[in-house]
C-alpha cells in the first residue's frame, strides 16, 4: 500500500510543479507579454570572474548578451544612423534589457580559468511590440517616420500568371491600383522600391497575415506613419468557351498606425469585370476594386489624422476650455472633406 500512496502523492504534486516551472520560465517577460511575431537574435556576452566567482561572472555575461540582443533589435528598427544619433534614449532602453526578453537559451557557456572570465552565447527571443512602445515613448518612432506618408504592400495571386520570382521582383496589379487611387486623393504614397532592399519578403507576409509588429517594422524602415498591407486574388468564373470571360478580383487589407502600433482599419471588397481577354478582364477587376478600396481608405486615414492635427494646437495654460455647441449631424449628408489636408501632404 505504501508505494501506491507515494505514487498518488507524486501524481497530485506534478501539475503544481509544472505550473511553478512555467511561471519561472515566463517571469522575465510577464510585464510585456505582447501578441505578434517574436524576433530571435543570437548574442554573446562575457564578464571577468573577480576572485574566481564564476557564478556571478556568468550572470553578468548573460545580462550583457541580452543587452546585445536588444541593441541588435534597436538597430533593425531604427537603422544604425538613427540609433547613433539617439544615444541617450537608446542607453535608457538598454539599461533594462530583460524587460523586452521573452526567453533565451544557452548555445554555449564557458568558464575560462586561463582568461579569468565567463563567456556565453545565447539565442534570445524578444518582444518587439514592447520595444516599439518604448521607442514611441522616447519619441524615436515619431522622429523616424513621416506621419503623413503611407506605404502599400499587397500579396497577390493571379489566375492569369504565376509569379516566378520573389515578391519584390514584380509589382502586383492590385497594389498599383490602390496606390494610384490614394495618390489621386492627395495622400503621399512611398514607392515600393524604397523598402525593397530593407524589408524581407517574410516580413511582408507576416504583416499581411495581420501581425502588427511586422507592419510597424516595415513602416519604420520605409519612414511611413501608415502601413497598408493585405492580400489580393483573382479568379475566373464560368462562362462560354469562346465568349467573354467573367473575372472576379478580391482585395483584403489592414491599415496599421506605426506611431500607435495598432490596426486603425480593416476591410475586404471585391469587383467583377467581363472581357474577351482574361488579362484585360483581370486588370479591369483589380482597377475597380482598387478604386473602391481607395475611396474608403482615403477617408479613413484622413479622419485618423484629424485628431493629431487638433492636438498640435493645445489650449494655453490656465485657460478654461470653451464649450461650443455643435449642430446635430445630418445622417443623410455625406461627410465633408476638410480643406487644407491635401496642401499639408
């Protein structure tokens, strides 16, 4: 009976031990648990073992390796030039690197008696959302981007042609249509070739799936305050063998604010076209859905910019705010376009 009783006690205690172990593992990141893609870096650190205290030296080496990983992430987000110019803010962030670390594991650990030092090599997983928020609080994000600039990146599947190269080797029809419609509305759109050499294709795919961290990273590298990412696809619907072809184009996008690190709008739409040539039909369908989506995004983005413009002129200290009655909105009337926005762009 005694062995069975001990076994039962172990079974009861095992879940508790597992919970304690999990809490210990996630403890470094409990205050910054963010959703999104986790960025992994490899970093090294070393520290002298004073009075042959290798335990303390190893802890210092780990801290320096974590600091090195955060430094790599900051350089990826800001660029080397901006990071160097912002040394005070960067130094403050680097003073507590563990705040941005989700987890890490040892790739190598050496206590060198001859050199009198401890060396470690770590694989570090960082919360990049937490880093973005820290940069935003320090004013580095807003200084690194043009708040009135937009970058548009669309992953597209075409039924008339399959892309044989990388994402950056061709320009999707849906992306061209959407960008042109936004520019016609007075919105400054950054050309895709400005980010082609700094943003990886995987990063675009992560952003298109809805990852805010990846989208913010794209905006920082492009210098854009707004990132529009999404997916597009065209399909051929049933028709006569020799007659015109019915083509449907679908477009789904998310609009991400780089400054606020959040999605400010999301929309899906479609359009159809009919043509003898499938390619012409596809071009027409993408042009129509791009125009529809462009109208929606233009008004959405400009409405998002309006509160920022109002905050640029705060009331004087000691002056009580004046309450100005506003007439009730007319639901039937369309929203008027504010003058001056296009001039600001």
